[in-house]
C-alpha cells in the first residue's frame, strides 16, 4: 500500500486536479524536452552523414584511429546502466527502498566509469595528435578530411559526455533523496523522469558507436 505520509510530503501542485494529472504533465514535459534533444543531435548527425557519404574513404580511414575496444567497452557499460536504471525505477514503484538506493548507486558508478574511459580515450587522441587545430598531426592529401572527421568526433562525443555528466549529477541527487526515503509507490516521478533522460543518453550512444567507430571495419 502507498505510504500516506509519503504522499502528504509531496502534495499536488495547485495547477493540477490530482496526482495522476501531475505525473502525466511531468511525463509530457520530459518527452517534449527529449524531442528537442533528438532534433539537436539529429542536426549534427545529419551533417555528419552528408560528409560521410561525400568523403567515405577518408572518414573510414580516420575512424580506424579510434579505439574499437574502448568504444565497445563503453557501449557495454551504458547498456548495463540502462538495466540498472530500469531496476531503480521498479524498486521505487515497489516500495523497495534499499534496493532502489543500490540500483541508483550502481547506475551512478557505471556512468562515472563511462566518463573515465572516455577521458582516457580523449587523452590518447591528444597524445597521438588527432585533436583538430594547429597541432593536428595527420599528413597526406586527405589530412584535412581526417581533421573534419575528428571535429565531428569530438563535437558529438563531447556533447554526449556533457549529457552524461548532467545525468550523473541527477543520479547523485536521487541517491541522496532516496536514502532519505523520499520516493515510493506514492511518489516516484523524479526517478522515472531521470530514467527517461538516462535511457535517451544511452540511446544516443548506440547511434554514435557504429557511426564513429565501425566505419570501414570489416
């Protein structure tokens, strides 16, 4: 049974008729926000796709300088984090307070793991001289196209990393609130909305991984 004390701690805002309408409004707001994010990433991915079709060979060659192993590791990390986030939402709905905290912490750890792996990957690109700019070290007639590829690589993965950092901060807040018993079957909106955001960020990576790391690899 829902805890009435939990429901009382989160009263329905004056602009809503009941808790169900408040939850539906939150869900609609999050889906609209995610739609704007789809358009944001979609524009950059469309530009990338146009250049890839135009300069396929050069982009494939540049892609081979990325670490397939690190990219695959981060893909596994994010897929696992989607599972743990889903379990955290279910635990909140099922009044499993301790399990909720454990799943949130696991998701947080996986998110931090992704960022650490990405930091190592970025460092290797700096060392190898594949950061666009005056220090870009690629040579040959297609050097400028390789630099273009890495410009897209850093733009897309950098924006994704920023979204990951935001997600990690949200998870940190959720862990603190969950430890205080703020979520349960009567009120779990923040956990579910954060879960939607987290799944979206994971989904973006599912598109980025093959488009950036698997070019020309047969």
